[in-house]
């Protein structure tokens, strides 16, 4: 079982970014993807999801997407991007992967560890 986690922070106010919609998609080919899950960060900006991957996604290529547009609209700050997406590989079916992200209305910074 894969464990994927994130911690989302809002640099515009120095707070945790709760309620961010985060989605994971399996990349099938250049033009096709399949949503694996869609969840929201908790009020502390954290999200941890444990899941199994069907063998048809054995390539391990995925896209992790953070829908920041609705977050910044809710917080009355102008937004320049509606989502931040990162194409990733999850090579181990029992791996632990962490993707923290710092967001603002005009940019983002993210990194990863396992």
C-alpha cells in the first residue's frame, strides 16, 4: 500500500492552508489520465492517503494536483493560477511519499521526500 502525504502552507498569511482540494491522477498516456483519488487538506493543511494501485498503472507515473483557485477565492485574495500540478513517479507499491507545498496567490514552492 502506498502512503502519500502533504502539508500545505499559505505564505500570504503564514498559516496552514486547510480545505485545499488535492487530486492524484494516473497517467495512462500523453492524452489520458484517470483520477485515483480526490481529498481535501485538514484545517492544519495536512493530508495523508493510503491506497493501492491497480496493476494497469504499473508504470508508476502520476500527477498530483493542488486546486488553489478555490482556496484563494474563499480567502478574498486575487489568484493567478487555479491549480499547481506536479508529475511524479511512485515506483514502490509500498512506498511512503511526502510532498509539502507553500502556496501564495502568485506562486508556489514544493519539494518531496520519501
